[in-house]
C-alpha cells in the first residue's frame, strides 16, 4: 500500500507547539486555526491572531474542535453492518477485509457491461471544504471507474448561477472593505451565526456611522442588531429588489454614466422595474410600502452623497423556487447607483471564482477517457434511489459511496431519502467521523481523519485568502484520510483494472496541496504563515470589466434567454406560496442554528446543550389561532411528512411564517425525524438547486406543556 508523507516538519511530541491550520467547515469565513499540541495531543484550538480576517477569533463551534476530535463516539475502526439495514448495528473489521470486500463489490457492478459502472454513485459535499480531502483522489477514483457524476447543488446552485449570469462569476466586493461602507444591506443572511467575521467588519462600519439594514423573514440574531429589519415573506426578494429599482428610476437616483458604460440591457430592465411600484411589491412581500421607499431613499441617498453602499447577500434567500432570479435582481442594484466605483460599495455573495484552483489537475476528468456518465442531482437523491432502471434514467443506483456529507439528515424530503437508503439491494459505504443518520444505513463505515489529522489547502467563499492546513496530530485510532482510503481502494481495484495503477492514484497529499494552485500561489509563503492573500484590485469593477461575455454587468442575459428562460430578472413566486394552501397555510423556513453547522456538531453535547431542543418558532398570532403555547410539543406537518418538535412563541417569527431551525440529527430529535421530513425535492429556477425554504406546513399541538 502507498504511504503518505504527512509532513516535512516533524509533529511535535514533547513541548507544547502551535500548528497552523484552516477551519474545514462550510462557512464563508475560512478561519486560520492554531492548534496547541502537547505530547502528540491537541490541547486547544484557537483563532490565528496573525490572520487579518480571523483576527484571533473563532466561533463557539470550532473553538470546541478538540471536543469533536476526541469525542468518545468517534469512529476509530472500520465497521461492517451486523444487523438489519438502518439498525446502526456494526462489528469491527480490519481495513484489509473492508477495502477488499468494497473493491470486489464495486468491481462486480462495473464489469457487468460498458456503462454498468453508472450504477455506482459517489455522494459528497462540503463536510470539509479542503480541496484535497474533498474532490481529488476521490474524483479520480470515480472518474476512472466511470461511475455516475454528482451535481453538487445542495447549497448554492441557484444563487451561484444567478451571480454568474449577472456579474460573470462568483465575484464581488472584498469583504474587508465593508468596514468603510456607509450603508450595509444584509440580505438573506444571519451573519452573526453563519458569517461572524463579516459581522465584525459590519460592526466597524457601524461604529463609523454606517446604517445597517437586514432583509430576512426571521428576526435573527443579526436582524435584531441592525438599525432596520425588513421581514418580508420567504421567496419575495426579487419583488423587493425590483421595487427598489422602481424608486431609483422614479427619483432619478441613478448613475447614468456607469449604466451607459458598464451594463447591458438597461432599457429592458427599466421597463421591467417600472412594473413594480412599491405598492405592488409591498403586497407580494407582506411588508409596509414605507419600508420599501425608505430603503430606496437610503440606497439612492448614498449615490447622491457619493458614499459607498454595500450589499452582503448570503445563500439564505436563494433556497426558494425563484432563488436564481432573486440573486440576479439584487446583483443588478450596485451598477444602477454606480456603487462599484468605491471599494466599499457593490455586492458580495461569494468570492470563490477568484481562486485559481487547478481542478483538472486535482480531479483528472481526463480519466473518463471519452465516457460520459449520467449526472445525478444530489437534491433529488430521495427520488433517484427509488428509481428503477429505465432508458431515460439508466441503471438503478446499486452502490453509494458517501463522504463529507450526511444526506439522510440534510437532503430534502427525508421520507424518500430514508426509504432509498433502507433498500436491501443498495450497497452503501460511508466515510465518517461519527455514527450519523447516514452512517446508520451503511454496509461499511470507514473511519476518516478530521482536519487536525491531515493536510489540506483551502479557498474561501467569504474572503480572498488561500489557507494551508497542516496536520497537528497523528490520525486518531485507525482513521485514514479520505485520500488515503481512495488510494487504497484504487490499489485493490488495480488487480483487475490496470488503469487504477496510474501514478495519479499514489500522489501524496502534500503534492496535491501544491498542485491545487500550482504556481498561482506561493506555496512557501503558505508553509511559512498558513495563508496567502490573492492579488485582487481593491474596487474590482470601478471601471467595469465584469467577467461576463459582454464584459458588462448583464441586466439582460442572452445566455439565459438561449436556455428558454427570462433574460431579465423577475419575481418568480414560490412553489408553495405562503398562505396559498388552506390545508397548509404557514410558510416554513429552516435556517441554520447558530451552534451547529448544517448537521455537524449536533452530537457535540456542549453545543447541543446551547441549542436545547429542536424547535419551531411561531408568531403569537399564529400560535393563538391554533391554541399553541410556548413549550408545547407540536407536530409540524404537510403531505410529505411530520416533524415533532417544541413550539417557541417568539418575536423572531413573523406572522404566517414559522422557523424550524436546522439541521438536527433525526435520531437526536424528539420523534426520530428532523425538519427535512417536510421539505420538498422541487428545484429552483436556475442551477437545479434545492428549495428548503419554500415549504408550506400546518402546526398542531401534540402534547401541551
Ligand atoms: N452557525 C452556522 N454557520 C453556518 C452554517 C450553519 O449551519 N451554522 N451553514 C453554512 C453554510 S452550509 C452556508 S451555505 C453558509 C450560508 O448559510 P445560509 O444558510 O445562507 O445562512 P445564513 O447566513 O444564516 O442565512 C440564512 C438566513 O436567510 C434567511 N432567509 C430564509 N429565507 C429567506 C428568504 O426567502 N429571503 C431572505 N431575504 N432571507 C431568507 C433565514 O431566516 C436566515 O436568517 O453559512 C455557513 N455557516
Ligand atoms: N432544511 C434544511 N436543510 C439543509 C439546509 C438548510 O438550511 N435547511 N442547508 C443545506 C446546506 S446550505 C448544505 S451546504 C447542506 C450540507 O450538508 P452536508 O454537506 O451533508 O453537511 P453536514 O451536515 O455538515 O455533514 C457533513 C458530514 O461530513 C463529515 N465530515 C467532515 N469532515 C470530513 C472528512 O474529512 N472526511 C469524511 N469522510 N467526512 C467528513 C461530518 O462528520 C459530517 O457528518 O445541507 C443542506 N440542508
Ligand atoms: S465555522 Fe466559520 S467562523 Fe467558525 S471557525 Fe470555521 S470558518 Fe471560522
Ligand atoms: Mo451550504
């Protein structure tokens, strides 16, 4: 078996040493971590004071990282199922037994015919955002095999596509300059919970006199700390943005020169926006007209005074049918007032396209060698696991290899997902740290290393620094890195398929870290200080130069029109519009809980204690209408399923909308389900993304307090 060169520096064993790493989690902040190691044990993890964005501070979750790494329930050995599917009963086996058996099972499927390997599906997301421990050797392995491809849509697909079609990429303001903004609109983001280090810049701006406005159906921790909160109905953001344009036009708060020089489709957008007077949008959004006109005055006022106005969007607003259009409409706003002229003006949703990652080198799509396997959308895994073979679908899914993800908890429409995972004729391998809801359905669980135990290199979607993660400790128990697991699986496959003996299957993690950016990033600098800042202009679009086909901010997108879609942004109503269904009159959103990261950390007791119990927040009027009291155990339900949790009557909920905070492990919930029992597999307008926050429900008391 190939061995991995874990470090060119020895791992300290005697005196306490600090090792610089990177937070692996799916969070825009990508903090620089410092792990203090004593006698080979990680004693403490803290924020790197030398990294400007981290500024010595971590969130509560990751400051408990050692609790997660040394958790008594950590999986330390390969495990084989010993009870019925889903029972969570396993027995330890050796690595050799596990890998030989898994390779044999995959080979038996793949060698049945020319496209038979498509019955195998990798399922992974961003449990670690590291470029090496996510899609490097794993991608090579599945490409060589000819397995189905996975469309990794579960988080950001609609908004990402909206941004690409408008600005040309996942590009925008540099986050540090928000500190100099005079107006910050925080749109669809609970920054205090999910983008803490941005919030620190916003606080600096506030101290310098900036006005902060939050647009969010929920009165989140962030909304309550802003000067104003616009609590619109879920999925109505494009209507608000179009009405804002209407007001900018009516009052001539426009930067005509910027529009003429650096945008495309102004006349058409103008006509569209004039169909959205504030009265119409107020009706759709369920908010007072005055909130819209006041927001327009603030935004337009910045232009008149020559002050920078900035928008921080996050992915919360695009988990609805019209998510792509909403992001497009909002991304048009800065060009209208010429906000991009300032380094502290513009919009930021994601910075990830700024990073020159060499994906070809890491993932080696050339190993497909002309084969074009089908693509499965990870959002519809529930339906797809239950689909029979057909000419349209191809073979039924027979084997699933899950890593860096917990689909049984996080994918929508859990009833279907669970039924799929429970199939007796599905062979499932899960690479994990813990016995998650997904791992319970595995045939084999393979113990994976955590970020403290492996090399990796990172991009960020909330700032513009590359980070390197050095291993601080040796792997715990018999855990192996994801890369090493796929290297060893490839070696087992290589007995029959020489393709798996290609040297690309023995490349070391350190070499992969170097290959991720090649010469575009100074690797020696990364080794020395753990981070390297990309060279990006302060105000990237001050003189236009958007990375779109036209080089302009595309109000009108010919590419969308060519796909048969609307070339202009518009309000696209939800699949399940709030109040439209008499049986399920409440709109439910399920935003992240502050002390969890998606479903990660739910099993860390100190963090679970901070969250308490699974809850649904309700407005007093909605609770009263149903005779529900705070603390009642309630049943939240629709035609897809039911979720039992505690009701909390709270000012955080607006009338007509309930907030079922996510994403609990099913088995740690009150009745073995979580909020995704209720969400649907319906997709977004662009990008084929999920619609978690586009979900009609009813709530009833199950057991009074
Ligand atoms: N603590 C913590 N941090 C996280 C995560 C976590 O689970 N916990 N998740 C991480 C992940 S995976 C991601 S993708 C990122 C970003 O993650 P996001 O899910 O974007 O997280 P938030 O910034 O909390 O934004 C969600 C906010 O959008 C609001 N919202 C819901 N529907 C709508 C709508 O229709 N319109 C508007 N305007 N707002 C709406 C919600 O009420 C919530 O306050 O954060 C990451 N950071
Ligand atoms: N209802 C509802 N559902 C949602 C959301 C919501 O807001 N509401 N948010 C959605 C969003 S934005 C996202 S991004 C998805 C996230 O969904 P997932 O990407 O599945 O994220 P997590 O739930 O954090 O699960 C990641 C798993 O990866 C494992 N892991 C971490 N590091 C490693 C590693 O190095 N190796 C291996 N083998 N495993 C590792 C962790 O232990 C964890 O169990 O969930 C989505 N689901
Ligand atoms: S989860 Fe986010 S805020 Fe917390 S340490 Fe990681 S990158 Fe930083
Ligand atoms: Mo996400």
